[in-house]
């Protein structure tokens, strides 16, 4: 269960708990340390005593990855990712009895940049407190033998393949009774890090999950030496053994959906038996394939063990992404004993806090598809995908993810944390990162959209502390853009101007898609400055917005003159973004909407013969994506086209379900990632428009705009999460020319809805407990 912390106290927590960590608080190996830090596994044992029963607080951080045991039982893993200048520590609290105790930590130093963390020199930070007083600890450390170093990287996005000969490792070193007399004392180290602060997020859980055993049989190896190409060796094994004698056995598992998970098996094996687990998002030729598609390199989505002999637990240190898992055991088949099989999912949410239900079961499945995908992508950050990268991209965190998160979950800590990471990882010129805090990426469009995302976060949560803290970063971000402004707009030199996969820029040197997104960022800066009562900055950003508005109007003018607008020449994306930002005159909006609809219907999967977005280089003007539906579909919904949009959900996302997907595909093609939460926009749109409650917490706590748009639906119900962990129940049904709209709320809320007696005006309604409202439709 997540701890729910009221947004208003976050800033106080930050002020009171920022810690400067002197060198004696950071530990690393003592004697025997290697000169380089790549792919080292280190074990730490910290013993301590309590004179009485106590609730203790543990503060933990490190680099690059660790698992923690308390008195032999797994406690947690980490770290919560961070930018080097702004390191974070996790807080774990537990009650211990009086007496001697042992905290054990296995730290894996990657020694290079990954999508998750920069290549920070390794360390362990572990402080234990009893009622605020630091508990003295006696530390011992050892470089764990048995891990083959630098066999292969998992991929260019990840660290090293886990390749472990458990025969060489000290058995039971995580337990209190283990004798560590021969171990060395760790040394105190200094690292190039800022002051430590408490993590912004709740504890990430490792949850046992159901799974299905789908097949098994004998195996024989058929390719190469062990380390030549482990993925090929795994995939090319003979799993029938019709013409060769068996060398072992294999089992295949379906975890139900793509997840970030790890097996925790107890096996009884002869000494030296090889155990490998491989993971994949889908089956290829009916088998698990350990390669990660579009990973940017060769890849090894697998782990390798050699057995100590006898009964033993096999539990990889680092989780892997995938839906399907295969276990290969190379040992005499009659000597193999499988005692326990468990899979643990690393996740931030156990279940959605929101819900949506209608008489249409397909729409209900599509809502759930987006929520399930979000959960699969939610760990210590909201990542793009649990398999390919585990990367924290602004396009995933602050755009679609923020909206799905607010529609389906109460705890948006990973959204807040991500927006902070992008600011803390800004480029030298001030442009905030589009990918952080590990391998950094700078996308001009994502940097502009980050500005809007901070305001949306405030709108969804009422947490104003974030926009106060990040305003200086926002100003530097806009200043970076202005350096690239010419008389025609922001140039491509600002950074990768990602608008959408498959996007085709307009003719000329200046991409108007980028400039439309930047103009929207300037409008957000006006509102941001107003919220902080910075009148001079309001005027400044109004001036910049005015300049950009003139540039964009001049670009549209030749296309919009006369009655016959060449919408194809403007293009799908620039038509939608122009409409969104007010550049399409009212008299031509109907034409723009008709063109957007026609374009969608002419693209796959609406038109099976249309071009396919087969790979990132397959740009074509005749494409649509799930991601850009976040922008395009609300434009249609709010202009009377909800029936069309509901049909689009059922056709396009229904196509995903027809492919057997249990999480959203990245694009409308099966050759990309099969789990991308930015493809789940129907989830937030169904919750917002078809339940009717639009958060406006930037106006007041628990304030909503009531804007119900139903289309052909006759009734619907659901739950709208609140930031404090509670939820509002909504139920409506059409009757005659009215909608009977019932709301049941655990807290007092205020609704702003259209005043039927005053055109263009709203009226305020306060709701306590339960209320039914009659609405026209």
C-alpha cells in the first residue's frame, strides 16, 4: 500500500530532510578493489544491536543497483533513480525486537551510463535511526566471487548480463549467523554528488503474480560456446530432442501481460547445472526470444546461473521486462527437481484506484488496457516500456502518462519525481531534458511540453510547491529556446523536434510542429507566472507569445486564404496542433475536423491497405499513432464527434486486442514495443469525458469542472481518484431528454457546470456525500 502524503507538506519535507552526506556515510569495498568499477558485485553486512523493541528508520541509496535483506529476509531494492547533482535516499520503516540484527546489501556497480542511472562511481549509503538517533553499525564487505565480469551488456540501454556461478559465492551470507570474520571493513569514499534528499515517491513493491505454465519438454544445446552469443545459444536449443539425446529440460510461462519481473525459484539440482531464464514480450515461432527489439544493439534479455548443488534459490538481482519466460536447465533430466516457482513483479501500483464501466464490454476492456499498461510501466519512475529501455522520457511522463495517472490512480509521486528529474538534468544552456536521469536526451518538443506538464500536475493534484520550485528551471528552459529563434521561428538546431512517430515535417527549414508546441509552452509560462504573482514575467512571456503567434499566423495564412483549404498540405499534425492552439479560424474549424476524421479513416488500422509504421524510419504522411490520439481525439470530442471517437477506440485499440495484446502496443504495428503506456489515451479520455469530472485543483482543493460528453453511450459508471487515496463514485443514465447524473463523494467537492439559464456562464455547486443532478443532452 502506498503512503499518501498531502501535497502541501512536500516542500516542508524537502526543507527539513535535505542531508549533506560526509564521506563517512558513503561506503565501498576495502581491500581488493578493482581499478575500474564496471560490473562488480559487492556484498555488505552491517550488524547492530537494539536495547529494546523499536521502530527504526532506514535511509538507503547507492549506485548502481542493490537488494537489501534484514535478518535474512528481503527488505527492498533500489535505488530510486536520481540525477547526480540531486541524489535521493529511500526511507524504509520497520519494527524490530531488542537484540542483535543484520542488514545485508548486494550492490551491483554497472560503471557506465544506463537509461536508469548515470555511470556514478559505486557506493552504498545506509543510515539507520531510532527516534532520530543514528544507530552505530559494524560493517564488513566483500567483492562477491562467482560473477563473470563484462560478458555482455544486456543492451546499449542497460548494464551487464548477470552471469553467476553460485558455487563460488559464500552461501547464506545475507543471514545473521553467517561468519564474516574473514571479510574486510569497507572504506569511506567521496563521490561527486550533491546533497541527499528523501525520495519523492512511495515504496516500489515486489508482488507475487499469477502465471500460467504453458509448455515444457526436453532440451539439447545446438550452438556455440556458452558466452559467444548467449541469446542465440538459448533460442537455437533443440526443444524436441527427436534426433539428439536430451541434455536437460525447459519450461515456458505466461505472466498474463508484459511486466517488469523476476523469477524466484527453488530448485534441487546437481552441482554445476546451468539454469537460464529468458524473457520476451511475445513469442516468435512459438518460443521466447531473448532479443530486445529496437534496443540499439545486440541484446540479452536473460540471466545465467550455475548451481551450487542441492536445494537452492535462484532469484536474479535485476528484474527483466517481458510477458513470456522460459527456463532452461542443463543437467541430467532425472536429477532435476523443481520445488517452488514464483514470479515477483516490480511495480508502483497494485491495482487502479479509478474505474470505468459502460454497457459496451469492448470499451471497458480498452479502458483497462490503458490502466494495465500504465501499471506495467510504473516502477521507481514512469517509464516508456519495462523491456526495451525502462527509460524516463518526458513524452511518457508528462503528457499521456500524467493524464492516465490522474484518471486511474491517486498517487502521482512518480510524475512529480520525473518532472523534477528533467529539470535537474537540464542541458548547459538551460533546456530541460527529454530523457533523464540516466542516459540523457534533449528533445526540443519535449522540453517545451515539460512547461505545460508542470501546470497539468498542479491542476490534477493542487500541489503548488512543484511549480514554485521549478519556475527558475522553466525560465532557463524558455531562454534556451529563444537563442534558436529566427524571424521564421525556432530552428531545428534547438534539438530533436520529435512530434510523433511517422511525422513528416512541412517544407522549409523551420518545422511548424515544433513552433506550435513552443507557442503552447509560452502560453503555459504566462499562466505559470500569473500563478506565482510575477506580473513583470507575465508581461515578458506575453510579449514572446505575441511574437510566436505572428510567426505562426504568417505560416498558416497562405493555406487558409479562400474557401478551399489544402488541409493535406498543412498536414494532419499541424492541423490538429493549429486547432488546439487557436490558429484555425472559427469559420474553418468544420473543415479541419472533417479533414482529421478523413485522415484517420484513411490510415491503418482503419484502412487495412494503408501504409504501416513498420519501424522508426518509416515516415509517411498517411499514418496515425496511439500517442498523437492524446492531442487529436479531444479536439473531436469537444466539437460534437464523440460517436466517431468511440468508434475509433473500438476499431484501433480493438485491433490491438485482436492481436492478443494485454498491454498497449507502442504504435499500430506489432513490430515495436508491445507495452507503451503513452498509447493508452482512451483510458484518460473515457474517464474524463464519459464520467464528466475534470480536475481543476489549481482553482481550489477538490474542485472539478463537470463536462459530460456521452456520445451514443446510454449509461456509464466509474471511480475518479482523489490525491488523498479516496475516490468519487459516478453513475449516470439517460432517461428521456435528460441524464440522471449521480455522484457520491467521500469529501466535500465543488462542481462548476454550465448554467442552463445563462449562455456561456457556469454555476458552482457544492456536493457533500451523495447528489443526483439532471443534465440535458
